[in-house]
């Protein structure tokens, strides 16, 4: 028997202004995208901005459905749009913002498990790390250099 410890590393920023200008711009775009969320059921709006190595920025927001499981998270709306429109481009950064309809949440909102698995697929495919930034409506911003910090022991195509 053996025990292992897996560590995750994040950088925590106090405010958007502490980030490099291009990342600040991605936050602005994600906040705009968040306004286009269709979230009549959860009333929880999520916005995502993805930057690609070809200079494109792809946006997404969560899209819900009366048949609940048919809806999709903002991260995957943006990821699949990026992958289908720019299949040869690498994803550099994913910026996530979120806000419930009620008052501000200071907790940074990380991507859900399914979205982590989807981000993992593209990080493995492009053989380059994807930076992930996430925040709540107000408060601190978390940055991870790679999806690996968010999903240890990733299930991946090599295991099929
Ligand atoms: N949601 C996202 O868009 N991304 C996540 O990573 C977590 C959850 C959405 C799905 C649903 O529309 C709402 O937030 C509440 O779960």
C-alpha cells in the first residue's frame, strides 16, 4: 500500500486591475457574454471568453432548456464554438465570470466537472497548457496555469 499526494497550484489576484491588459480585456468580454446567458431556470449567469493563438476571442454563456439536461454550460458553449470554427488554433486562455440574480457572490466560480473534462480534451489535443481564470461577481480571481490543477488523474484518450 502506498499513499500519494497530488498538489494543485493557483495564483490569487485581488482585483482585475492586477492582471495583464489582455487578460483584463478577456474579463470585460466575459462579463459582456454573461449578459447573453439564457438562464431563466437557475437565474445563475455565466460568461466565458476564450483567447486563441490566432488572435481570435470566442465568447460563450450558459444556455438553459425547459428539459434541464439539454442546456449547456458557458464554458462548453465557448469551447465547442472555438473548436468547430478554429480547429487548428490553440486555446491560450479561458476566462470565466459568474453571477446569480441575487446579490453578489464573492466566491470565485470554478468550472463544473463536465466542463473540466471538456477543457482537458483540448489541452491534451493541443499539447499545450490552457490558462484558466475564474471569479464570482465580486472578489478575488483565481488563475491556474493548466487544467491539470483542476482535474488530477484525468481520464483521457490514452486510456481507451
Ligand atoms: N454553469 C455554467 O455555465 N458553468 C459551470 O461551470 C457551472 C454551471 C451553468 C449551468 C446552469 O445554466 C447554471 O450555471 C446553474 O448550474
